[in-house]
C-alpha cells in the first residue's frame, strides 16, 4: 500500500540523517524501496496521469518538512537535512507528522498562510451545516496547494545570487504585463546607483517606473531609511514612481515613509512576491488542470 505523505515524513528524514545532499528523485525511489511497493504500486499514477503517486506523496512530505525548516533545498532538485531535522529525529523516534511540525515557528507561519487562503471559501454555518459545492472544493484544494508552493518559490528566490534575484524580478514584471509597449531591463550591473531595474511603458522612454530588488533573509525588516534612500534615487532621476521588491518584510515606518513622500512607491514584501510568482506562473509549473461540468439547460430546451 502506498503510504500517505504524513507517514513518509520520518522515513524521509531518516534517509537524510547522514547529512548527504540527495536528489529528490533518489529520495522518492528510496521510499518506494523502504515500503516494499509492488511494481504496480510504483507505477501508479495520479488521476491527472502526469506523476507517479509515490513521487507526489514524497514530494509533499519534503515540502512540509521544508516549510518547518527540517530539510533544506541547497540547489535545484536536491535536499539535505538541517540541524532541526536531526533533532526532530531524535525527539520523535516513532513518527514525525503535522503535530510534530507545530513545534516550529516557520511551520506555524506557513499553516496560518494556508488557513487564511482557505477561510473565506466555504462560509461558516449559520442555522445548519453548509454544503460545499464542487467549485468550493476545487478552490479550497487550489488554495491549500498554493500556500506550500509559495513557500517553496520564496525559498528558491532566497537561494539565488543577487543578480539572479534581480533577473527573477524583471521576469515577473514582464509576465505581469509591464513594459509591453516599451521594455523592462535590469540596470544594477551597469552601476546605476539605487536602481536595479527600469520599466519603460512606451518606446520613447517617457513613462518610466524604477525598480529596487533586494534579496534579504525572511526575518530581516526593511525600515524607513531604505525607503528614503530609494526615494532619493528616484528624485535624482526625476522619477515619481517606483516599486521596491524584497524577499523580507517592511516595517510600519517603511510603509509610512512610502505613503508620505511625493513619489509613488509600491512596496512588495516576500509574502506578496511569492503570491505574484505563483499567480503569474514564474518559477512554477502547472501540475494539473481540473474541468467541472454543469447541465446545459439551453441545449435541452432547444431540442
């Protein structure tokens, strides 16, 4: 029987216990061996037909362990145990599951993000139970999927080089439709102080938006002085619009500074950045699509 992703959590951690960096692919094959899956079970596909069931479940197990900080992804397609992961193995000799992960603040933050995304989909019961429609259930599943993917894509962004992160931001802005009539380009390599990119909204470069992209640790806070500096860079270029994008967060003072100054500066923190990357399919792949059907009453009335 193919184990669920919760059951796989501790065996996956145990596999990584020696500290070696392993390919995710190898971890999936190792779990198939660990649980003695038959050839039929190893070959079983998800309903979409695009991925093996065991690969999907090990993948989700790694995602949740990563969100709690028990494993890290040092580079694409590879995983390694962290110090917290080793401690979790020692403290939980029988099983590591969602209850175990609740001891880690990073997981609690992730869980809260997931709940925020699903809370508004099915309204609470008033006079009786509320039945979720198929559309509700699909949207709930999509929201539950989106939160861990957003966490993964933010971690991937943090692992990029400075220039790699700037390129990621430029790619996102292009996908969002900016610079369609003009261009979007990275400028930091040319030593353009205080500005990492320029969006030209028209071919003559008359309508410009300036971009600052900073790859900082998630727990770092960008304060008022950094926004003031960016505003000064805009002033030096006679610009009045800018966007400050970071993997970290902004303090209330930074937000107030952005609202106070004459130039219009949009602030995008790590959480919002991850949401945008997933929404505009930058750095993620579409796994499967779902089609819902309903009765075509007009068709039957025309017969």
